[in-house]
């Protein structure tokens, strides 16, 4: 059976009635899409439609980068914004989705934090550790705040796994698949380079936003943690009860280079994410409005799919994260077994790489999968970057190693100030 026939169900056409007759007061929002003036509901994505007051909304446009369908044009959410304040240099800061947040109020590590009011920057590591930072000020910022030019000096990158060890790990995963223990495992390595601790990664974020624009780019600076992400992948978008995830599986230089294995991987992870969302969404609401779509990103192409559901009443952010972390596209299937194998084979914790990075504000939130991500923690004397590949029975070990190089090459070169990077 065609996987699209098996997985995709049509979404019902919805309509909305404005609560006020004055069009200057109310605007229609379909999830993250805002339309004003003459509204043609037939062109609005078939997601939940509702009206919000203009006085209680801010608007942002994402960077001009490839975007999946759905939640991608505009965002509106209640907040007290200041158009005249600016983030102080060197202080805690979050930037992403056209927003900049500053004025750090508190940092917490318990899931209950997201039940508290305010704007929270979110970092979830692959290993299940959480950091939530509440900021007092939030304002529109389509690009990262200004910073000096990125001049890193000479960077020599080291890999947590050698090529020989990676090829052997791929064969071990194939053996586990042959034994029926698992179907797919995402195998990763962490690249690291020594840096001066005073190096400001905000400059790298500005550099990447120009050289490698990404739809889910993020920057976060906290005490003892700094993250720069050029993620192309949505993990979770939430607006009230509507929940959307957009897993990426399948990567190549061009569409002609994609393999049948890439299709199989994508459908496998879509099934996994349907299961994850099904544990917290109403029965029958989990659908796949987009399957195996091709997206072009700087230097490569991806296969992506959308999985959408309606949350059951009373489901909290804590329950959402407990049911979906770590992201299925960067772990494997079955997820619990894949994570166990990853712990056995990977010598270095992934940290925020392959975790989730983004923000939460009440019942709204945008979390990206922490891929294509640089970070520095602790004494900030190392800059780290993760890269990996999905391993199935049909995997060629050498081809999977080359995929990890493909995913890293452009960003490592940009971070190194070089046209070509060494990834050994």
C-alpha cells in the first residue's frame, strides 16, 4: 500500500466567525498564519482558526529560508512588548523565530517551570536534562542582534568517533537490526575545537544567519551555556491544543541522490511520531497532512513530513515533553531500544545537540530539533558541533560516514572562516 494512502487523512475545512464587527480590532489567525482584510478561507491552511485582538498581538516574519507548510508565515501571541528597549551587550539573551528576549529573571531545570507565566527559553538535551530561562523583555527582531564580526582564529576540529570506529558501529547496528532488536538508529559524533573563552558566539549566530539561513535558527546565551543553532527541523509547534511536528529523515546533495532507504526511514519515523503524539492527543486527531516532501536547504536537500494532532484537555508542557523527548528523527525506532544502543555505542553525550531548543509562552511554543548546532558550556574553552546519520539494514557504512561529513561541512567551514573544513 502506498504509505501516503495509509498515513494521510484529509483535514476538515474549518471556518471562524469574528467576535467583533470592526476589522481594525480583530485579525484572523490560523495557527501561525495571520491574514487581514478580505479573507479567503479556502486559502487558509486547514488548521484551527481563531481571532485575536490586534492590541494583544505582535507579528514577525521568518527569515527568507526554505520553510515547510503550516505554521510558517506570521506569529501572533500576547505579550508586553517594548519597541524602544534593547538587549544589553554580554548579558543573557535568546533569539529565534523573529524574537529577541532579554532581562533574565530566573533559570530553572524542572518541567513545572513551563506551567508558570512568562516567556521561557527552552533547552532540552538528548539525555533528558532541561534548562528553562524566563526573560522579562521580548521584542521583534528578524535577525540576531548586532555583534562584532566573527573572527575565531584557527580552529582544529576533533571527532569523538574515528572513521573506523564509526563504520564498526554502523555494522553493530545492522547486526542489532538483523536480530530484530531495532529497526533504525541515529548514530552521531561530536566535533570539538579549542576556543578562547571570551569568544562571543553571538557573532557566530550573526555570521550563520547570513551564510546559512535556517527556518529554525536560534541563539541562546546563559551563564555557562551558549548555543548557536541553524536547525532546519521543527520539533514541536504548539498553539493551544494544536500540536505539529515535522521530522526530517533523508539527506542528500540533490534530490537525485536520495535513496529508497531515505523514504523508508522517513515513513518509519513518521509512524514513531504518530505514536508519540497519539499518547497525548485526542483519539483520531493525529494526521499526516504532508509526507515525503522535498525541502532545499543551503548545500543539501531533505525529505520532511508533517504530523499533527489535537491535544487532550489538560495536557501540560511537562506531559508533552515527557511523551516526545528525545525527538524521534534523531533517536530511532523503537525509540527506547534505539536510545539504549546509542548509549552503548556513542562515547560522548550529545548535550543540546539532538535535543530541543526554542521557547514557550503559555500554551504557545516553538521548539526546534537541536541539529546543525554549535554550543559551548562549562568554562567555554571548547566549541562543539554534532553530526550524524540514520542507520537501517540497508545502510552502507561508508555512505553513512559521508553523510555526517555532508551535514557538517558547510557549517564547520563557516564557523572556521574557511571555504573547506577538516572533519577528521
